[in-house]
C-alpha cells in the first residue's frame, strides 16, 4: 500500500513539474533574470578568478543595473559574491602578490579605487580624486597604482556654476583625462602620496606599466570627444616618478592601446597604418624601443579589427580579441619570427570554442590560463577557464545556467548568395513549436554599425529585441550580417562604402527570399526592425519595397545630411560617403530615406531615446512627422532619459512588446 501511495505521489510530482515547465514563457520579465558576466581577472597564481555580475534592479521605483564583484576558484569548487553595496563595484584587479583585489566603486560619491583583502573584510578607499577615477592599473611591484582622472573645474568655474551664471562654450575648455600615481604605503602623516604625471591639452585613454615599473606608456588624443577617437590617437611614454613626456608614435590616424612586451624591449599596439580610417581598421604593430625604428606592421588578423589584450609570458605571441564570422573569440598570433628580424609570422589561432561566442578575456602570462565568458544560442553566459595546453575549457560558474528555461526556438547559421554573387551569412531562429511544412510570419532584424555583427550569443538574453520572445509568438527571426558587418575581413566591412541602402539592401532581401523559398516564411507576413544603422536600413527599405506589412525604426537616421551636422560622430558618416555633403549633395540625398519619403506605404513605427546624441532625437522626429503628414500609418515611442539605447531595465523591457503590438496590429490585416 505504501508503494502505491509513493507511486501516486511521484506521478503527481512529475505532472506538477511538467506543468510548471509548460507555464514558463519568454516574457521580457523572464529574460531580465539573466545576468551579464564580465570584468574577468585571474589571480597571479592562477587559483582564483575575479569577475563581475550585473543584474537588473526593478523593485518599486527602482529601474537600474547594479554590478558586483564575485570570486571563483579555478576548479569551480568555490564561487562567492565579493562586494555588496547599493552602488556598483567594477573592474576587479588582483595585486601582483595576489593578496588584495582593487576595484572601482562610487559607494561614497565619486568613483574611486578601493582595496580589499582576497579573503574578505572591509574595503578601504584608496583614491580621493575630486572628479572621480576613470581607470587604474597596478605597478609590477604592487606598491603603486596608476590611475586616470579628468581635470577638475577651476575655482572660477565652480563659483559660476553655484551662481548659475556658467555657460557652455562648445568645443572649448575641454576637461582632459590625465595620469596620476598613488603610493599604497602611507607616510608619517597617515596619507598616501599622489603624483600627477601628465598635464596639457591631450586626453589619455589606455596605458600600460613597463615590466620594471620605471615608465608608463599611454595613448592619447587631441580632445575627449568621441568623434576624435576614430581620427587620431598617438602613443607617448612618461617616467613613472614623473618627468618629460616623450612621443613614441605620432603619425596620422589612430595608434592606440599600447602593451609592453615581458622583457620591456617592445611595445605592441593597434593602428590604422598612418591614415585615418573612419570606417574602422585595427592592425597589429610592433615598436622596438631599443632600435628606435619605425613601427613594424604585423601580419593581418582575420578581421583586421584586433582588440589587443597583451603578450604571452614567453613574449613570442600576442593575444587579441576579434569577431570571427558569427563568433567572437580570443586569438593568438605567433610573432617570434618577427622579433628575430625575419619576415612573416605564424597564423592566428582561435583560443575559444567557435560553436558560440566569447568575451571579457583575461590571460595569465605566468600560468597560461585564459578566462572568458562564453555563451551559445541555447546556453546562457557563464565564466569559463582554459588551462595551458588544454583545448577544452571548463565552466567555472552557474550564475545563469541554473535558471530553468522555457521551450526555445531552434537557432542556426544559414548562408545565401546576394544579387551580385556575394556570400552572406545570417542567424535564423525558428518559432517555438515549429511544424515543418507550415508557413510562419517572419521578422527581418537588422543590426547596427554598420560594422556590427550578429554572433552566436544566447537568444534568451535581455535586449532591445528579445529573440525568443518573438519566436514564442510564432515568428521566424532572421538576423543577417550584410556587407559592412564585422567578422568577415576588411574588404567585406568596406563593401558598403558610398553604398548604404543598396548592396546591403540586396543582402537583406535575398536572405528573406531564401527562407520564403524554403517554405518557412509566408511572403505575405513579413515585418522588419532595426536599431541605429539597423534603424537607418529599416527607414530606407520601406522607401524601396512594400513587401513588409509593418516596420519598426529604432534610433534610425533617415536624413544623412542633418545627421552629419548634429551627431557626435560626424567623421564616421563622412568616412562612409567619401566626403562632405556640401561637396556631394547627390550622394547624401540618394542614400537618405527622407528624400524618398513619397515612396513609403508601409506602416512604420518610430522608437527613439529622448537624450540620444549619437543619432539625435530629431532624426526619429523627422521621419515620424513626414510619415504622418503623408498619411502613412505610424506611431512614435519616445524613451525618456535614454541615450543611444535604453540604460534602464524597465525601459528596455518595454521595447519588444511595443514592437510586437505594432506587428500584430498590422499583420491582422493579412492573416488567413
């Protein structure tokens, strides 16, 4: 009799679990559970990995993201939250002896460097910068921390601001970021010595200590504006105990992110080769400090957009991150032959699995370990560790993987041939409960950039566009990588030069044609959406076709002329179109949706952030007002307090349902 009761109980329990799983849905609220992992740093002995976990805080009136530091053992046996505060803690960095972790936090006002013992305890505030600390790096001996801070207001400026008589003079009176050092050991007066290393009209971004601790190499640009970043960085060096700044690389274009070799004789950095490349180019170069020769160009990386991390411990290889088709990965470039004065170098090698996508890399040159965050389309992000010589990395955390998932739509990489014969890749997510032979509505989702790229990340992640949310609503979601995308090499990335809205348009349309021809998508139920450059393409494609029953333009730029004179990155646009608009109105008008607005019949939703400086709010407003005056069905959604994309979780959650409502409203008109 007891066995019978047990059987009934187990059967009921199993049915209950199945019912709970069936009730799980890909709602925006559900996706917000998944936490972002990043900021990895391996301890000097390789036993621990510090990293950050960002989660959405949405109780009551709160709508913010909060980041805290966690520490895990290299075998996964321990994983603990290291910092706790109402304010975020970021950028964890082990001391050279491994006994402390330094980090950034604004827990008492401005962001400062804090220090805490590895085994825990109360954190100690180290810096007291008036304007806050932007970044920091330990000296090799662990006795000093270098950091950057922005110049403070003068006494006159402070007085004018208090009296509300202060005015902003555009492109004048820049506040530059400069280098400082602070000694960890206190003096007799219980204070730490702070020394300013640089001053002047230049803005410092990234920097690196020499192995002997005697100097710091850094990149710098003429001013803090983001537009300047694409047009010109130089590289200089300064003694770590102060002294004259010496220019090392001062050619045209951008030379940036310098990294000392382990022996201190060379500096590796990324460069566009002495010529400004606004579209984006990042090749690896090598500077011999002893010989004083011109920098040496290293063999090209696959995408020629390397994010340099540093050197291996033996000084024979460089580690960098890069997009590789639909993956992101850390890569190793052997350069031993170049260091010996020979031509050529070994072939770049991927260090992370390419079935998914990786990021937040940290390489320990002493132990050969590589820490990184890895995810696949059906597996959320976790921290992984690859030991030296071990091709198979191990998952160290279960931050997201313990969340029970609703049923997912399958995701796969597909290829097709565009109108001119160019091969294009895209990522296709199927509807949940897909039935072969049945036709479904299809969403064309277009990425930003144009040098963005869709990679094989987790499709349930919180985002502006919630892939599994749309899949659960019965949609195919096609995310193409048209010409102009990263991950496919320089020629592919530059292939839409002076061609926005045309070659890339054919890449997108031929992708939709493929899944229609395969019987997956109903040609009468196609919709489109995209953000930033994706918003641009959305605005442009509705001037060229009426095949889409609805479209949603997010932070789009339909008028390239007014965009160029209002955005904070004008040189990026001018770089893509080969010159200023006043010298070539015809090209700018040809590629602007506003000059073809009479062709639009597609119901088009407009979404824009109220505080967007990248694609100013007026761009969305122009298109919305024009559509409305033309009598085209439209609506405009404004996200308050929002720059170029939502920064508050509640606002981020609101976007996909608004788009879904717009699509459903217009698809009802054509559904059988």
